C-alpha cells in the first residue's frame, strides 16, 4: 500500500483524519488569535498550515506502520488491511488522536 492508498483507506474506514484535522484547525485558530491583529493569518494561510500538519500526521502514521508490516508481494494492499484490522490500528489511532493536545513549539 502506498502513501496515497493509505490516506484513502484511512478516510474511508475511520474518522481519525477528520478528528485530527478538527483539532489542528482549532489549534491554528487559537494560535492565530494570539497574534497581533496586523500579523494574523488569512483563512487560506490557516487552512494551508492545517493541511501541512495533517499531511505530516498521515506521513508519520504511514511510516510507522510500514516498518511493522510484512507485505505479501502478490497482495501488498491486503497485507496492510489485515495488519491494520488484526491490530485494531484505526480504533487505537482514534483513541490516541482524541486525546491529543497541540502545544506551542
């Protein structure tokens, strides 16, 4: 399963990306309100920052899973799905993301 297939699978089978995006958006809006009025970002800039954070999140999850999944060369997609289902990855991810708090770096 490549990165794009993984993102599609996540979106189709879980709310984890939507939950994470919502938290990231709230964080970026909060951060933006703390800026001086003249320095505040436009909604487009905020959305772009959120997209970047979400993309990094998906990359991180994908990379961590990739190191643990032994792909069947004939059916690599099925190898991913079987691993994800067997290890309840989506449920665990949703639980973890629901408890996530963004901190200022």
